[in-house]
């Protein structure tokens, strides 16, 4: 991937000092005019964060320095950045993968007027008429306090893990989505519509509640690289799929090479509900992310489809967790990983079937594709089954793009780069098919762009 | 005109082809015969420009242009097609995706998907293949016969000017051989100027496609060149007296 480590100047009205302490957490809460219960929630979480040890499993986090991170940066109201100040490499990548100008400006943090704002206003009215709430988390806390408090932190409690505790202490930004009973939102809700909010915060927190019989598809991120000045991104995403509802959550993220991306995502699916995580991970220095679905009610269904791409100096430690707690529940995991130029991918998965979750079915497929001998891939599947009457399938494969394959395609008039892209696109097709059209197109371009930087 | 002039080729510093020369005029069919290990496949791969083969000396010219140092994809774009003896499997890459990519990359005319699909459908009929073949992954789980037919399908899509068939006949039964001959007749009918190199060590295929010239390759050198009359003679005597 292009080197996008050079920053342009960033203007902020309030920046917390580096490091983390009680005063900083209090300040964050005050800056946001939060109720007392939230301030107290944050402080408790801070204590948990400080008490918890760094994880010793998974990716190497030894170079992550908690003292060298700004935990809160309040962005300026009217942004003073201009397109000219956006790093050249980021612009080039945008062009290479064909991101529209308007979207590029927004992604690069340039405050600009563009058409989607108009579209967004129209959509917002339509959603509001149906009782749908789609806003940023701080707004939700102010305007829908009961609803917020009822569900916030119920799926991923602060003590879940060190980084969930961190997020709980310093969270800022993220989306709040509430879909009333029986409402089916016919187009994906996209975080980038919320142009004036911190849709791509560093410690954002997203909460989606789908009432019985409702449907929502939420899309976060896009295939363009997101430059982060701070090297730590630690989000928490909680999904609540009430009986008979369906939540699909699509993530495409492409972080710059200095970022530690440590994200906790978890969903609870009640009776006859369905949850799908579609998760694409590009870039970053280290990613640790294992979207989880707890199948809590009878016949609930869960699906996790993910791809991870690791290049030089990158470790993508990703996977999925499914916990079957009720009978007749089904789950499906498809994990695809690509490693090149010395990149490292790991699949880490957990499948748990609790006693009583009889007639559960689960299918796991993880495939790794490597581009050279210096890249690395490994799998850590954990399967824990406490019930006899279940049906489990597990398949794993590791393959390497061979010189022979490339030469064959080259002999058909196809350049080496295009040949690599063809092989990769075939490999990740199962993932791309799940994406909304415009994202599928972007991903294909992104892959082609990634292949350009690859050494043969 | 396609010509090879004093070509020497090595793999891993081991000399395989030694000062080999060959000239093919438009419309001609040349057969290259010879025992195993004589360098036949090396010749095919070197003409295609496969990078594992190092040309240490000599020149390959096509249409007046020296192509000796061009990468494989540029040779293909100029109209050279090699049918592989052992094509590799490419899991995940669909047959139709490859065919479409080949046409979009190589053809001068603008690409029309509907017309292309219609064209491919015709090729499948010619090859007695089912439409579902297009949805399979390239050479992945293909039988020997399916691999050969896929090479022929690509040949039809490629519409080459220079065609190299590397043991297209190996492992084929008589019906499959006839199919190969039928495809070649069609390709030749569409392009009478087609220059063809057939590499084989059996004469069976040459009963169906009569070559203008037959060259015997032994130890990386052409030791005998003649017209098609040489074929039955080789059948009787074998290569032993030429070694």
C-alpha cells in the first residue's frame, strides 16, 4: 500500500494531553455535557482498563505505547483543511480506486459541501417518519436517554477486555441506530452520510437496536485509506437483534500503516433473528478483530464473512466467534486472507455450542492465499461443543500464487499485475458478492491497486 | 513471417536449445518431433516468452519485429498463442472471466459482452461442451480431456496469428483427436495465414493435420527437416538412429 504516513496539519478546538488519567476522562465527559451516569460509567471503565493486563495472545502489541496517544481530540466545527493540504499519496490512492471527488474530500477530512448532504436530508425525513433513529452516539444520549441507557454496554460490558474498557472510558463518536418493530429499511445506512459528525472517530462506539421483525443494513468505512494521526483505533460495536429481526453490518476499512486497529464487535440474536457481519480489513500495522454473534434465541442465525489483506510489516489477526446458546440455531463463517510481501495473516476463530443448544448447525471455511515465501499465514480454530446432536463442518485451505499460474495468464496477454488481480478477485469473490454494488466495484479496484505495489 | 535465428536457451545455466533456426511462412504448418527431453517444450515456452527460460543467444522475429526480449503478455497481444501441455489449475478464477479478460485485453475492437457470449456459445458447441463449463474454475479439478478442450476454447477466443500446440494430442482418444483437428481446421479457415507449430512425439495427430514441414529435434538441435513424408518413416524407425 502507498505510504500515507505523512500528515497534513490538523486543527482542533480541544485536544486532550497525551496519555490517560481520571482528569482526562472527566474532561471528555464534561466537554460532551454528559449526564452523571455516563461520567461514572467512563471512570469505572478507566479503572478496569488500568487494572487489565495487555493480551498476551494474538498479535504483537509490545510497541503500542499508551502514553503516546491523544485520547480525545474534538474536531473543529468548520474545518479549515483544504484539498490542497491532503497528502499526495492519499489523493493518488483515491484516484487509483476511483472514489468520487465529493467522497474523497470528506474522507480526507476536508469540510466540503456536496450533493449527498441533500440526499441525506431527504432520507433522514423518510426514516424519521418511520420512527427510525440514525444519529451519532452523543446526540442519542441527549435525545433518547432511556433507549440509550437500556442497551448501551449490555452486549459488550466494559470489563469484557482491555480495549473494550479503554473504549468505554474515552469513547467518542460512532452511530446510534434504532429500527422500530416491523420496519424494514430498504437501503443501506451509511456512516459517511453523517458528514458533520465524527463518523470515523478513533474510539467510536456504535449501537444498533433492531426491534422485532425489522431489517437494517449498516455500512461503515469505505475502501479508501483512512489516515489517522494517532496510532490507536479501538472501537466497540454492539448489535441487538430482537426476535425475528435481521441486522447486516458491513465494514470496509483501510487503515494507514501506523495504526493499531483493536476492535470489539458483538451481536446478540434473539429467537428467529439473523445477524451478519461482512468484514473487510485492509492496511493497519496490527488488526485484532473477531466479530462475534451470540445466538441466544431458538432458530437464530449468524453469519460472518471476512477478508483480511496483510502486506509488508502488517499483521491481520482476524476471525469470528459464534456462540450457540439455543436449539436449532445455525451459523456460517467464511474467512479469506491474503498475505504478500512478508505480511502476516492469522485466522482466530471460536465456535461454542452450549449444552441445550441441540440441533445446532455450523459451517466454517477459512482459506488463505499467499503471494510469496516470505509471507505468513496461520489458523487458530477453537471448537468447544457441549451438545451431542449438532452438525459441524470445518474446512481450511492454504494456497500460494505460483509462478506457473502467473506465467500461464501472462501467456494469454494479461500483465503480471492483472494476473495477480484476477487470481485474488476470484479468491475473494464470495466476499465481494455480499457487498453493495458500489463497494464491490471499489474493492475490485483496491485489490488491483494493492497488486501494483506487490513484488513478484 | 515468423523466424527463429540461431536460438540458444538455458534453464538454470543448463543449455537446452543450441543454435536452433526455423522459418515459418504465412499459412504453413510445421511439426516438431523428437524424443522426450529433446527440448520441444522448451522451444514452445521460449517462443511464448515464459520468463524461466533464458535466451543466451539468437533472435526471434515476428512480422519483421524482434520479439526476443518481449514479455509473454506482449507476445500474446501480438498474436502468439501457446497451448500448454500441462496447464495449471487456478482456483477461484472462472473460465468465463479468463476468456473475457483475454478478449478485452487483446482485441483491437471494442468489447461487446452480448456478442462475445454468443461467440463463446458457438465455440462450446463446436467443442461439445456444456454451458456450465464457463462457471467452473480454470483447470481446477479438470480431467485430462477437459484441460485440452479448455486450451482449445482459449485458442478459439484468442484468434492467434502464430499457434504453438505443445503435445495437444497426448492422452487423447481418437474422437478427441478428431475434435482437435476439427478446431484447427476452423481456426485455419478463419485465418488462412495462420502459422502453426505442432509439437508432438506421435504421428497420430499428423494424420489429421498434414504438416508442410517436419523437423526432428534431438538434444536441442534440429537434426533433420523434411516434408510430411518423413512422418511414417519416423514411425517405423523411431528416433534411435538420429540420436
